[in-house]
C-alpha cells in the first residue's frame, strides 16, 4: 500500500516548504517536490498544511475516579482523538497500593487492546515506592514504559511523601526514566476543602477557591528542588498557574532540566466559567482548576519562549448527567476532569497561530515534536521525515468548525467550548499509513492502534 500526499505545505518543528510526501506501508519513505512515484492513493493537499500527527501525552481513557469512570474508553477516545488530528496518545496506568507496577500495566494494556484506533503508550502512576517497585521501574523502562507519574496532591489516594518522590527520582537517574509530577500541595488543599465544606460552601466554584495558585507554585518549586537534588529532569504536568510557571522559568534560567506542559483549558477558559449559573460550573471542575484570565497571557508567553514545552489535554471526561452530578451538594465529590482530546489541534491553531502568539512551527513543536522528544518517541513520531511513522494530518487552515456536543465525537454530554467557532480542521488523518479520517468520517479500524514502546533518556 502506497500513498502520495501532493503539493501541500509541509510543516515540522524546524521546516516549512511546499512539497510531496510519499508513504510506503506504514512509513514515510520520500519527501520532495514533484515526486515521480505512482501510488495506490494520491491525496491533493493544495492549500493545506501537512503536519506530523498530534501527540497528546496526557489522557485518561477508561479511568476510575471518585466512584465512576471517565466517559471515553480507548475506542471512543482514540476515534475522537483521530477526528481532531491526534495520532498518538500517552495515557496513564494506575498502580494502586499493594499492586505491582506490572499488574497495573497489564490492566491498562487490556483496556486498550482491540479498542485503540491510534497508537498509544503509557505513563505509570505510582502510589508507593519500595525496593521491589524500584526494580520494577527499571524493567518497565526497558519494556517501553519510560515515564512515571507521581502526585503531590490527593492525600490518602495518590499522594506520595517527599522521601518516596525523592527515591523514585534517584532511580530514574540510573534507569533513564522520566518523572512526571502532579504539582499541587495536597495537604493545604485538603484543609481548605474541609474548612469550606464546614462553612456550607458546596458550589462548584469552591473547587477552584480551595486550590490556590500558590499551592501549585509551592509544589512545583518543591518538585524541581527534589529533582535538582536527585540530579534528574522533571516534567510538570498540566501547569495552570503563573506562580508555577515562574518556578519553572527560574529553574530553566539556572540550567536545570525542568519541563512543563499546559493544556488548552488553561489557555482558553478561566475562573469566570465557575461562576456560570446553577451547577454549570461543574463542567470545569478539574485539577488544577481554571485560573484568572490574566494567567492566559502569561502561559502563552511561556509557550512562546519555551518555558513551557508541550500542550496536552488531560482529557478526562465525565458526563454532567449521572457523573458530575455526584457532587451536586458537595463540590469535593464532583469527578475531576473535562473533555479535550478532540479539540486541541484546532484550538491551539485558532487561538495560538492565527493571532500570532506562536508560529506554525511552534504549533507543531508543542503539539507533536516536543512531546515525542521528551517521552522517547522521536524521530519515529513527532516529525515528517524519511523513516518516520506515517502519522500525518492534512490540515485545512481556512475551513471553520463550530465546537460542540453535536459536532464532536467524544462520549460526553457537554463541551467546555460549546458554540465556539474555530478556524482549522484536520481533514485527512493518517495513522501509520492508514487513512483513519476522511471527508468527516472515521475510516480506520478500532484495534488497529499499537502500543508505542518508548525509549529511555540517553
Ligand atoms: Zn491528568
């Protein structure tokens, strides 16, 4: 099977040129102008951008949380991702206390197997650190699960103490793994939550008001300091607060390997959304919470100047009906998370590239190349080059779409951007040489996605 994408504007993190891309089976084998090859399928990409498929390195499909499970499984979630121009995800396997890391990995591999329509990898969430788990970390890195997520929040559920965090960090210094950190001070937040509830403050907005930006700034600072003492890199997930960005920027200025991602919700939504009438604020209950409007400009500046290296979604949808409603009388019982896997590429193009906040190259870098590099998938993923996987999006920058439950494919009964019109549509989406989206239709196959065996830091 061969595929020729003709006459598009090919954009990678480094280049932008008019050209043709030739794909044989699942691999890009030639790039050039007026390529002479014949192909089984020719796609005319005139006036379109030809970009590497998006990589979303923070998703939660089929994830149990607070007595319910995120609404998208690996089938609906990866199909929605493909519609939005994302061809690889890195999801999270969860090790619950008493389980081995391999039991957790096996559980999540089963969730994805036969269902995923695009390629997928896993970070490993660890809820305890001991001698045998440290040995398992080494084995997992060799097996392609090269990143470990630790929590400084959710005491009694996910939270680790500093000693455990430090031990895990030291281990990645020798095994080449990467630590991802949920950086919020869970102890402080828990006290504030209990206090608010005792005062009868139960509405959704108190979720945000009990998670101060400084709690994120403090934990981010501590995570970076622990990593500095362990002499390893650290990657801060879903950075939302200017107070946290400041810590990352300061660390990077000192030459430390501190990395961070932010998410579209922190760039396009704000605390004001929690003030929507009735229980509507629950749509935006996620951790960390949405911040002030002014924060958005600071995050965009961080993205432009490379103090933030990636944009992922933290896709973790819960329906308003039956799920978010669990917290109708107590904001602390609202399942944390929101949908976003399908809207990332277009939102960041529309709100980032079009107003001139970031360049086309930077858009590709933040949504694909940089996640591939940080998480051991580059150059197989994250670029268009001879030898790389044929994960390609033909993106029409002129076409508009209206975001909303009716137009999108995520299995959730609301959308945080309902009614928002954006420029830029992922028209044709190719996953390892297979056309999975064409003419607004899913043409791929669930189960065709493969596990991405990632490589360790070198
Ligand atoms: Zn998350």
